C-alpha cells in the first residue's frame, strides 16, 4: 500500500476519534446532572451529604425538595456537594422520604431522585445468658426484635461502636488470661435510593483484627474511620521484655471500607506502632489528627503524622470524659486533693470552665454537639434512717454560665457493672444502663429529654430486655 494512503487513513481515524469525543462531550453536557453519592455526614448529626456530577444551584435545589413527613430541613451547597440538615429542635421518630431535583449552576436540570433516610441510630446491647455473652442490635422500626451480630462468647469486653458507623469492635476472651480483638460490620445503610427500605439483613460474621491475642486492649476511633488499638500481647506473660505495651493505628481502606478487611486483597492499612507509652487509656481526637494521653503531669494532646510534631499539656489530675460533637469541645473530670471533683468544659482558645463541683462520684458524662447542654450521671453514698447504706444516683444537666439547671433522682436504681451515658442528638435521648434494685438485674434506660427552656422532668423508659451494656450505633 502506498505510504500516502496510510497517512490519509490515519488522519481520517484521528478526525473520527475527535468527532466522537465532541459528540460524547455534547451528549454529556445535555444530559441531566446526576447524583453520584449520598451518605450521612460522619462529623455532624442528622446531616445527609450528597455529591453531584456538576456544581448545583442551591436555590433551585432547595425549592425542589419534597418531604414526607414535612419536617424542618435546611440546605447548604458548595459546588458539587450538598448537605441536608434536620433543623433543631426536631425530634426524629421515623424515616424520611425525600424527593429532590433542581438545576445546576448553568441552568441545566438535575436528575430527580427519591431517597429514604432514617437518621436515627441503632440500639446496640451486650446481653448475657447461660451460653455466655453476645452483641445484639435493635432497628428503629422494629418493636422488641433484636438481631444477634456476634456468636456467644464466654466473655465480651471493650465494646466500641465506630464513630463513622462502619461497625463495632470488641474483645472476646480466649482463656482467663488472654482475649482476641474482633470487628463486625453492620448493615444496612441508613439511606436508600428509590424508596427502597433498608431491610434487616444478617450481619457478616465477625472478623479478627490483625495482631496477636492480648492481655488487655483498649479501642478508640475517629470520624475518619481510623481505629486505635492499645494493649499488651499475651506473649508478655512469658517474655515481658519482648512484648511491651503498644499503640497501633489502623486505616480503613477508603475504597471499600473496614467491612472488607478480612479479604486477602483488602487488608487494613497499618501504620507503624506509635512511639508513646501513656499512663492510661489513649484516645483519638474525633478529627483523627491527634491523640489525648494521660501523663503524670496532666492530659497531653499530641499530633499525628502527617502533621508536624506538636505537644500540648493541660496540667492537673484530669480524666477525659467525652468529646462533644465533632470534637471541638470536650469535658474533663478533675480530681482535687480534698476529694472534691470538678467537671470542666474545654473549648478552643479558652481556659477550662468549671461546670460542676461536688464530692459525688461521676459515673459518666454526655453532651450535645456544641456543649450547651452537659449531662452527668452521679452517685453518692448516704446512710438511711435505719443506718443502712444507700446509693443516690442522679442525672444532672449543667449548662455554661448556669451550673446545674435540672436534676433527676433515679430512684429504684443502683450501680451496674458498667454504668455509662450516651446522647443521641437525632432523637434527643440519653441511653444508660443501671441496676434495677427490686429485680436485682441490669436494665437499659432511654431518657427522653426536654428541649432547652421547657419545663418538666425527662421521661424514662426501660428497654424490655436485660442487658449488661448499651450503646447508640450511628449508621453510615
């Protein structure tokens, strides 16, 4: 074939390819903008985050929204990202049906989609029986139906629902002196397209976390899905010098997430063990870029790579009790030399503010996102008229600048093996586990809170299922 014919064919193929690319580009421009991804925001409550193929026009999208039921909802947009936020003080009591369309910033239509979103968290309970202990879930739309997500174990401890909603980590006893650390993914998501209800599906079997069995372990997680494992290998029983305490951070695979960590081709991305030996439990900052460590001189905050090394000290005999919301605020307990205890609120750039002071033991602390409301679960020992000891358990609400604004005496209740307090900003409820004095067992209590400024005590509801511990589990 002559050479000039080959060149002519090449030019024709090149021209055809360019023409096809132009036609495809024109078709894509004429095609309605599409919703590429939707998920709840992990750093804020009752916020749904949507990502589009094109930058959207916020006004037209907000005007297109249809809700069932009709609830207060605000919309913010930044380029291709849109956030739908349930406005306070709405108390979610069921799933929402959302239909939305609108236009992009060039005036072209966005494809209308329908979503079913249930922003409420799941109930996670640790239950006991003669067979041992296991973790069970209750879905918001079920009445009394609980789904086991772990097998029966002789003993379960250190239960932690991950902050980003991917699942739960826990430790199960292997023998009296060692335990294995496990992860169990939780399905389904809290949001579904085309009005498809999130049906209750069997949970995937628990999978062991990388690493050996441990003498003890402590977990902490961040909003970004990082998991901190602190512990000592059970090998320290025989060779303590070869098995010092360790701190290890695991990064989830961002493409498929923790639920695929057991696959050979999807391991956790492990970082090098951290070079810290704290005197007590270490905690990840919710942002995932630092650690809070107890030190003999106080609480220390250290940065994590890739940030440059930094170290900040809060002096005093203090314990971190909880973070509020995304972690811009925290609540700590300070122990005074005269046995008096103080609850302090930490805010960026401000000195610690004393919120409460007393001699009662502080069992647990919870707070709302901006720390305008803080709840304390306290116990104080007193002597009754007959000389017998009595435990008085109170739920206190404290507010910055006001101190104690409400107190609820939890009569007929006593300490449980692991009293805790967890706040759900979507339903405005507290969750705790206390002993039931009359029935000599632990029970989980749901505490419906009043809105700020409203009169009347909180309303208590006992969950009709004996359990040793209870938690909220947000859904991703």
